[in-house]
C-alpha cells in the first residue's frame, strides 16, 4: 500500500498546506440525517468505550530534499523557543549556479570591480511563531565542504561537512524580514527577502576563478563551490528566547524572488552598478542544484519531556514533522460485529498547555497514517480512491472552530476512517494502530496540545456507526 499512495498523499497534503486548503466541514461519510445514531434506519451507534492506548512519539526525520512538480521549494529558517515544547532550529543547505557556462562579469580584457556579494533568501510569505514583534536572530553562512547531489535523498536530521570559517555572521531584524522590501544598489526591489552580505574573501575567490575551468560547466563549478549552509546560531538565539521560523522560497521565477547570490560590480571608470546572479536552479521535478532543510528539536528540560513515550497519556502533542506525532492503538475491535461500518470518526480537541505559546498557530489539517506490525507507516484504506482530492476531503482532519457544551470556543479535528476500521475487522485484527501527523507543507511548523482519553470534557472520542446485521 505504501509505495502506491504515499507520494500521492504527500502531494495532496503539501498542496493543501501551502494553499491553506480547508476542505469540508461537515460529516462527509454519513450525514446525521442518514445515521442519527442508535436504531436509526437500521444503524447502531457504538458507545465511545473502545480502548484507545495513546502516546506521544517522536518522528526524528523528514525527507526535505524532494521536489514535486508544481509545488514550490520552501524551507524553514530560524530558531523558536516554545516554553512547553522546547526548541526548534532550522537551517538550509543549498547550491547556486552561474546563469551561463563560461560565465564572466564583463567581456574578456575589460577591467572591473566587484563591490559586494549578497546572499538572497526570499521570504515565502509564511512564518510560524511571533509574527507581530519577533526578536532579532543571529545566523552564520558556511561553505559546504562535501559533494551534494541532486539525485540523493537528504533528511532533516542530516549534517554535511562545512568549512570552519563562516562566509557571513549576521544578526537579522526578523520583523523587517516579514514586512520590508529591501533596496539593492539604491533601487527598491519588488520582493521581500533576506539579504546577507558575504565576506570579501568569497568575492575574491570567485573573481580569481573567472576565466578558468571552474566556470566552463555546471559540474566544474559545483565541484569548486559545493554549496551554502545557512545556520541559525542556536546558542545565541535560544539564550535570547527567539520566537520565529521564517519560510524561504528557493525556486521563485524572478530576481530577488529566488534564492541566489547577487554580485554588484562596476566596469572601471564607470559609476553604473550592475548585478549578476548565481541562482538556485530548478526545472520542476528535477533540479540542477541540490538543497535540503536541516531541522532539530530539543525537548530536554521542558514540560513536554515528561509525556513523550508514555502510554495512556492524558495530554497529546502534535507538530509538523520532524516532531511529535500522536500514536494510537484502538483495541478490542473484535467486539464489533462483522457489518458495514458507516462512520468511524476520531474527534481530537485542543487543550491549553498553560503557557504563552498556546497562542502559536495550530495545524490547519492533521492526517492519519496506518502503522503495520513492523512499525512502518502506510496509507489508510480511506485514502485508496481514484479521486485522491476527494479522499482527502472525505478523511477530513481540518481545523474546526466549534463550541463546547458551555458555549466556550474550542478547536477540534474530526478524522473519518470507516474503511480502515472495516478492513481491520475483515482482517480479524483486534488492534488498529494509527499515527496522527501534521501536514508536510511547512516542516517544523505548528503545534497542537490535545486531550487524551482521560481529559474529561475535551477527551479524544471515537464515534462509530454501523449497519445492524439482518
């Protein structure tokens, strides 16, 4: 099952996340008028008494080098400190290329001066954390010192060798990153982006290689300059309790809207500043340049550490991968009759963790995966449809603003899994093992603290309606 559907659901979930797709907000399996509950139209409502063993598990890695046709390449950058969930650090590995083989700044024999080189990191328009008045953050840019491949899979927990001396060491005003369109060479640029000046040694190194075999072709250049690593200074940022992840667009379609290095130069004797770009280059599903998002989580010393891995947890936590998932084992399925499952709906409700970070954005959608006996995740049967977009709406899992019995505002998620429950019964399994995950559009974003099975009013619920046997 997994090979057939995992890539499809990844595309759908990624697109849904990036577009803030909200889906359908009503019962998409059996409307209340059709399945009103006990004894309605030959149906039976199962009391919410099935045992669900719930725990919080850490998904330690996510493939972040994948390119999907039609989906932009977006990476997280920065450090966020959550007083309940701990720290998250996100850095970016990426490559750039000159726009032409045999690149020169000017015609051979013409004298010129490169005044500066600036790393351009376009802001995608989405940030997670304090988007009103975020704290400044410190970053360093390093030169990658091992080969990167466009055909290799890179994961969020990987590190590549880099040279010891950074190309840049800067502190960025994150509020300006979110709001400002900077100027370049005295002219306002049309796009919001981060500008990181690179050191003069880097400029001199590039200039000294002009006219050599280094610039004859892409392979030679990438052998000479293997890539950048843009890294948050986690020690400084954590000490300063920084509070934002900005999301960077690598493959935009215009200058200053795609990741690049901008060189500002003048022909000697001229006052006109010209610009040459070395760009991150992508051709839809393939790419000339490699990239991946390095992301680390640290829960040590924070309240969430006490509940990770514990079964029967009253508090459940979910983050976009890499991060915490909700692990569920629904047992005693043999108590259900062999009949048509019309509705099987998991209801998950947000609870407050008691810290200021409760104001951070919750996921727009959460997603169920099956877990087999070997611990491998697979697509549940409810995603097995010819129309995968319709299947995504069918399963639902979107964020809902609702009211509790006392009229208080709450956030809930309703996940419909009747086919997977039906399949487990047909297969004579006594236990259905599920894992609830965040979307894949914005790695490391979002946080949900939810009620477990013993959380009173806001406990996790499993509502099952089946057709009574004749």
